[in-house]
């Protein structure tokens, strides 16, 4: 008989007690710290295999204040933690709104609050906000920011007064022309056309801006020094790369590569009473004519002995003579002979004729800028009444352009290429030849180098500026 015996224990094995903390939050995504150590977890998640004891849980969420909770676990206990950030009053933020002028209507995240400045919004959830202020005859302005938990955000905006002066550039509007405008014209439908230094041609109907440039139109260059509108409402656009004509539907362009146009650098244009178009070139010292089919070059003015004869402006008088403004002074061409009016203008000591305008009395107005070509000369405003030249006393002598409104007032833009933004302005000359300097009353509109001017049918004056885009003056309010 074989037998054996063995002692067998029946005691259950000892196991470690483990607990668990389940953590969630609103909003979710809060970082979970356990006893000041980053667990690498974010809500919702769990921390498991915890021995009995006390634990410090910190939840950290961007924009919200940290939340700290102490948890006591017993053996094998399971605890659930839920943190509602949006219900914690410590996380509410405040936006304090004020403006100049006061009583501006407040929009919060594009919602009309029907409240006006000054006003304080309380108990706001953290997050991204846009505050916008509107006020009659002032430019709407807004600011975007992030509001954090328990933060007081102070918003103060000075709204630009647009009751008389309104500027348009790439910084403050949808104007697509940058900042350097060279010229402005108003067509027969009261549409505004702006020529820029390097952004092409801009159309504005006071609702929408449209930009024409070399990548989306046949326009030969984006540098446009002059625009003229004919009686058929065609826009004749002078560029540094050729001539463009636009009738609101069709483009026609003339360059030396596709036509017999004598040169591409077009700077001045005028229409005579026989439907001819006269064109001047600054770079080539040329005067030439286009009859709709043929190009005729009349002279290289420099070769006629008129030195420094870059053509800057043209006008046709009631006798169909061409008045030519050059860097060297005034020249008149009657279709056959040339006349230099240097002697007649010598008493005024002017040379650089930047602009010429014929008024309804058939007077010819001349604008000049002072130069140092050869010797120091002055600028100013002058008119020829059929007998002689007369000077109008104006406060700023650097004339860049002249236009006339429906009330026979002349509007004169003044400015230079000087780095001094205060070197120009706008001058109103009444039919009695009384001149007044008109300047913006806004601290925002500090640019005074006005390069072009045009009047619309609503008695607004439009101004091309060197660094501030285009400016509208509601002249009827002055």
C-alpha cells in the first residue's frame, strides 16, 4: 500500500486595493494634473490603480482659471469629477465699451445689441469677441480680441468723422488701389475712375470697387498718370505702357507693338472740336494726334528748341489751339505754328505747367509747381482771359491739378513729391477768384500731398493723394 500526505492552505491571496478617479469637464479638453504632476491626459479621462489616500486634482484649460479639487479615496473606491467651467462665476469676463463720440451703437460678434456707448457687458464667457461701433456720419470701426476668464477688457475707439471728409485706402475700406493715387476722373454716369502708381485702374460707383490691372484686363500698364472722359463716355487711360480706351464693355489698347502710336509713355490727353485726340508724352517730349484711325506726330518738342519740354498737360481752347504744359513752360500749337509764352509768363517766374483747364468763359487756367530746373522758379495759379495772363493769389503754390464744379468754382489740388505730407492741400477758387485753403479737420487725415482732383454731379470733390488713397470732400456741406 502506498500512501502520502500533504498540507494544503485554503487562505485567499492578498490583493492591493486600487481606486479610480473619472474626470470630465465642460468644455472638454482640460489638462489633468495629479498632485501637481501633468498626467498627459485631458478630459474626459480616468486615473486608475490609485491606492487609498488623498489626491489633488488640478484641471487647466486655456482662457479659464485653474480648478483645484481634493479627492479622498478609500479602498477600491471609484469617484467621478465633473467641472462645468461655464457655470463658474470666477470665469466670467467683462467688456467695458466706450467711444468718441459717445452714443455709438454697439455690435457684439456681429449682433446688434441695441445698446450704445458707454456700456459694460458682464458675465461673459471666455472666448473670441469682435466689438463694432457705428455712429451716423462716422466710419464704422471694430476690434477683435480674446477675453479670458475673470478678465476686464476695456475697449475705446475714436470713430473717424466722415460728415465732410471721407478717405478710402486699403487700410480702412475695400478700396483695392493701395495708397498712391495719381489722378481721378468722373464720367458721364457719375462713376469715379482712379489712376494709381502701380495698382492699375480703379472704378467706384459708391457701392462697389472694381480694379482693372494687367492680370485681369488688357490695360498695358498699372501706372496711370492721367484719365480723360470723352463725350461718348469712353475712358481714355494714359499709362506708362501705352494708351487704353474703355467704354464700360470693350477695351481697345494702343502700344508701339500693336499700332503706329509713336511711343508708349502717355502722360496727357485732350479732345479738340473735330473729334481728334491730342496726346502728350513726358518721357519722349512728343505731341501727336489720333483721328480714330491714323496717328500723326507733330514734333519732338525738344528738337524744336524747347528744352526740358516733357509734356505734362494739354488743353484745347475755343479756337481749337493746343495748349501744352511742359517742364519748361507753356507752348501753344495752332496746327501749323508753335508759340512759346515764356516771355508773357516770365513776370510770374513759372516754368513747370502741371495742369491746364478751359472754363465755361473760354478762359484758360494754368497750374504750376515751383522747380529748380536751371534756376529757381515759383508755382501758382494763373488764367488767360484772351488778352493777357493773370495770377490768382493762392495760399499754396504747388498746383498739381484743376477742376471745375457746376457752380463755376475751381478746385485746385496742391502737393509735391516732398517727404513732407503737409506740403499741399486743396484750394477752392470762387467765380470772383477768391481763394480759400480747404483742409481736412480730422487728426487721421494728415496727408496733404494732393495730386489730382475731380468734381461729381452731387457737388462732391474727389482727390487723389500720394499716400492716403482717394479722398471724398462733401463740398456742398462747407
